[in-house]
C-alpha cells in the first residue's frame, strides 16, 4: 500500500519524524558489487540495456543500505539514442553523441512516438524491479529534462558552460525550439512507459538549468518540465513528480508552482534553512548534502547531515545528496550518513 512507503507519504505532503532517504547515483562505481556487475556486462551501455543486470545494480544499494527508494539504473542520453542520435562512451571522458546543429540534423531524428522499441529493455528493467523490490521500497523512474538533454545533443558531449547550446539558441531559434519540443514529446512518452511498467515516482533531472539566465530559465528549464509534468499527471493521475533544476539558486523559490512538481530537489548550493523558509512551504523538498562528504566522512558529515535534517524538519522532506555520489566515495560514509539521519 502507498501509505506503507515513506517516500510516497513525504511526496504527498506529510511531515515525517524521520525523513526517508535515497541517494542520487546510489547504484554506481563507489560500490564493489557494481563494478563486478558492470565488468560482466562489458561496458556501460550494455549494462543499461541488459534488463537483468540493470535490475541487479539497481537492487545492490537497497540490499546493502536499505534505502527507502530505488532509482532505475539507466542514463539520460538513452532518449537521444532512441531518437536516432549516435551514442558512445569514451573511457575516462564520458559520453559522446552525434550532433544536432541545423535543420538537416533535426529532420534526421525519429518522431517521439518511435522511441519505444529501442527503450524496451529499460521498461523490462522497471518491470523486474517492480516485482523484486522490498514492499516498503519506492521505485523511481527518471529522465533528463529537455534543456540538459539538448545541451548534449547539440555539443555532442558535456561542456563546462553549455556554450554550443546557448549559441544555437541565439543563432537558430527555430531549430533549437523544435529540438526542445522533440525532446519534450519523447520524454513524456518515455516517463509514461516507465510508469506503465511499474515506476511509482518519476524524476526530471535538469542538471544544467543553472546556466540559463533571465527569461530563458523560465522558457527552457521550467516550462518544458511543466509541460512534461502536466502530461504525465494527466495520463497517470496520482503519480508524483520530482523536479531538479540544478543550479537554480534563489530561483528554487516558486519552482513547485512553476513546474507543478510534487517535490523540488535542491542542490548543495542553497542553504537548507533558506530552503525551509522559501521553498518547503510550497511542498516536499529533497536534498541536499554535499557529495564531498561521502568522500571525506567524519564529524563534518555528521554535523552537516544533522543540520539539514533539523533545518527541514518542519515540513515534508526526502533526505538526499545535492548531486550524485562520486566514484571515489567511501561506502562506509554512506552508512554513516544513513545512520545519522535515522538514529540522530
């Protein structure tokens, strides 16, 4: 039952005595069992598209730590690949994609309605997890938000300032807008299929939202996430949505209403006490311990964790990091964080 799941209770607006907890990138390279499974798969993309192994790495941190939620193991760039972009990963450097920089590249992409055959293994992973997760554990599906996905599709890789996407936005607004619309349509279809396969919550990651300034922040970060949230909720009433406009700063205030999300995930660039005053009154918040504490541990980890829990104790809160855990994190520090949240 939904009422047995702490994450769903927090997302519904309930203030719990102890916040539920999960961690971005909790299935990842900091865990030795993940490394062993990835080696079995052969490479990262093969792992993403192997339902049995993708489900296994999703379950590993649940077995080890008992997190209140599992998040589907996948990657935000599977959607561009499903739309027809070439995608590969360079060891030590990250993803590479074929680029969309003009109308010809845009026209070569598939319609959003044709992504599902390519993404069928992901939906199969969701189905496996829905059956195998403990009854108290919430299953979270996810996708990249359109702006962030577009930055990769335009540049062909991650960039420090998303300059290629900003340039296309300035120089060829029709192509840029059409690309954003295609990604938005595909993301609605992708998240809806995850929900139909068994996801109980979905999250939108706008990792590069902070590089959008002025009206562009509303137009290209908030508005696409609002469109996706509205469409998902219309098709699947009652399924909560978490939105993460990373780097938004003071613009986190008002994000619940602007997006229509049930929860706003906070990065570690905002103070939890500020968020309690300016963001949490509108609904559940998630976050926001700095990921570096998973590397350094010790008294600083305990103090910062307690500070966040205390600051956000007056409203609905899901404890999480302010960004994904890094490969150099110590698994023992993750346990220390969990113990601090749950035992005080």
